């Protein structure tokens, strides 16, 4: 039986200060990658890096700012000379509400972070991947099962995750000529700060409130490591990982 090949390089992980992003970053560091940890709070990024200071680059980054994202990738280039993997993980949601109840400010905040932020990071990564020797690399976008089966009151989040799927497909197509692979991981109910309330019950499509199971986010990190281990002539285009008993298949 063939095991997963040990592949390392230079990675950038956004939203690395907590939750799934922290698990992914730590798993990459443990596997021997050099990892740039990007997020808004430097103290949380330092906590993610832990004792792996020689392998890590902590960069307080606002993914909604083109200047901040450019500075992040310039620092990566100056430190390591290349980037082999971008994990576009940074994302937010706002309080649930019907579409007529959502403020323009909240809508824009989600779009700026979840969609524009992913675009800005991908743009800088692709520029480096095209120019470096050997050229190429991999981008893994964090999508969501909400793009396929929305939760009540989640229009901004759902819309941006639909858009991430389009971005993933476009980068995958445009990157072919430059040995750039792009895939997406759709996650359902990983146990993080954001899903802490799920055990108490969350709204369902039929109007009821029902507890939902979660799963250890380390399994998301393992899935990302698998995707990143593949040679650039092989790509996991879409991977879905969920809590087995969550109401996703058949939701609604």
C-alpha cells in the first residue's frame, strides 16, 4: 500500500490565528513546511507558531487590503524566495438574518473578507508562482458546504462561498499553463469557536432548532496535507469533509 509522500515547501496560510487555520498551519509546520502565518492578530499568530519560530513567519495581515496582502507576499519572497502553497482560509460570517434585514455594511464586510481577500491573496501567489524557478505551486481555497446547502439567514456567507467555487475553477483553468494547481475544500461543522454553539442547537430549514454534531478540525488539516502532498500534475479539485451525522445530505 502506497503512503502519502512527504512533500514540503513554503506555504502561506491565512486566518492562521485560530480554528481551522491554526490546525492547518500547525500541521504544515509539523510536516516540515516553512509557513507564513497571516491573520489580523499577531498574538494569536505567535501562539500558532509556538516553538517553530525558525520555520515560521508571523505577519499581521488584513486580507481586505491590497497593500497588506502585497506586503505579506513580499515578506515571503524576501524570506524564502518562493511560495509553493497558499491556503486561502480567512473568512467571516455575520449574525443571521433574512436578506431584507442584512445591512449593506455587513454584506460588504463579508464580501471583502471571504471573496476579495481570497482573490487578493491568490493574485499575489500566482504572480510569484509564475516567476519562480521551478515555477508553479498549489492554491487551496476554503469553501463551505453552505455554498451547496445554505443555512437560514446566511445570504452573505453563502453567496461568497458560491463565488469561491467560481474563483477556484477559474484559477485552476488559468493556472494550467504555469503548473499552478487550484482546489477547494468544503467543510461542514468542524469543531471551532464558530461552531461552539452547535451543541445547544442551531436553526434548521423547517424552522426548528436542533443540535448538530461536529468533528475534530485536525481531520481538515490532514485533508489539506494530503492535497498539498500531490505532485503538481495531480489535483484534488473539490473535497468535502463533514461531521458524518450532520444534517447536510437531505438538509431542508
